C-alpha cells in the first residue's frame, strides 16, 4: 500500500458523507482500492443516483432514470441532458465507496498500538480509541473529525473534561483549526504516516516527538530502546510455520474434493487478521512482517495459498519464487 491513498482517505473523512465516486476512487486510490476494501476501511456504498453528461461536456448533472433497452433486454440508467437528449450512463461510473468509520478507527488503533475497544463519544464526530503507551507512558487517545459545525461545541466540552487526553485528527488542516479551540495535545494523522517497505503505518516516533514538543514527555524515563531485529525474525518464522500448516490443510482439502467430485477446490487463504490471531500477533505485526525485506519465503507461501496448482504440488517440488 502506498501512503498517498490513505492521505486521500483521511482528507475525505473530514467531509460529509465520506464517500468516493468511481472516478475519484480510481484517481485517488488507484490499484490500492481493493486493498483498502479488504482491510475494512472502505466499503461499497449504494450507487450514485445522478450523473453529469459527458457527451456534450456541459457538466449538466441530472437525476438518473431507468429504462429497459429492448436490444440489451435489461434496465439501464440514463440522464435527460437538455443538450443531448437521453444519454446512457455506464453502471461502472455510478459505483461509490464509503469510508467505514469503525474500519478506519480499527486501522488507526492497530497501527498505533492503541488498546480499545473504541467507543463513540459524540455521534459521528468524536471517539475514544483507547489507551496507548506512547513516549513511555499510558495515554488516553481520542479521535475527532469535521471541525466547524454545530456539534463542535459538544466535542470541545467533552475534551475539556479530559485535558490530558490526546486528540488525533485526520488532517493537518483540521488539527490547526481544533488546536485553537481545545487545550488538548492535537496530532494530525496525515503527518504521522510512514510507508515502511510498502506497508502504510503510523510513525510512532513522530507522535512521540509531537508529545515531547508539547512538553508531555518525562525526560527522566529516557527513550524506549529500539526494538531488536531478532524479534521481527521470530515473528516471520512463526507466520511461515502457520502458512505451512495452512498449505498442508489446503492440499488435503484439494485432494479430497478431487476424489469426491472430480474437481479440486481451493481452501480460502486465511485473512490477515485471522492469521495474526492464530499466531498471537497483531494485524500490523503481520503486515510489517510480510513487507520485511527478509520475508521472501513468507511472501512466497502467502501467494502460493491463492494458487490451486501450487497448493496441490506443495512439498512435492519447490514453489517458484514468484514473489519478490
Ligand atoms: Zn449533454
């Protein structure tokens, strides 16, 4: 995952409704759209009910009307353009993707090591994510979106009762506005992103530096020691062994379905969350491991689990090193 799409997602989360139309989704998220859907941050919303005319480029936006095209034998959307008449609209253009609030919050908590569960404090505006051990001390972490409307006062009142809690914001622009009305330390998520070996995450050292700037760190405690390299290697090994177990189970499943019905069936690859759970790791541990430069074999196993031929020949011959 590249860091640019999550910046677009965070910016969009400052708007209401937080929705991407098909063309914007393609432009802002590109090929990462499916990854964001899989991660639970985006979900497909109901299709758009209006569209702009492209025939004349007039930008005429009209409500869709559905008619049955006798030649195609199915109902299709049209707009009545005042300049062009009835113009058929491609269904693909009407697809929309909505940011799933709980999906986004859980993405942030997973990547920031925030222990939840998250709860809503002011409807649609303010959430308590949980506690995080940042800069050597447990801290209450809140998340707010959409400054400057009628519920802003409710958010400020809630935060005033928790002066030491941290307030995360989707964007630097939003954070700047909030910083003027709340005394809580405010951190903008779009500035705290890191893309380590292709995996998007939260840069905890940036967050800790923000806390230090705000005078919220205890210099006597010193800095946490840098995580040892061996820890990551041990996690990768654990995941490789779990993927090995899955591939053997998948092979057995393919062989027995072939014996029973003649067609071998692929046992679905476990989701990242599921595999993390089985190995006692977090989802962000999993994605860091998968993207680690030394995790080539893990990536090979991960990819092999989606390929029936490779599953069936697992162990019989070396799996081709397709992943890099
Ligand atoms: Zn037109």
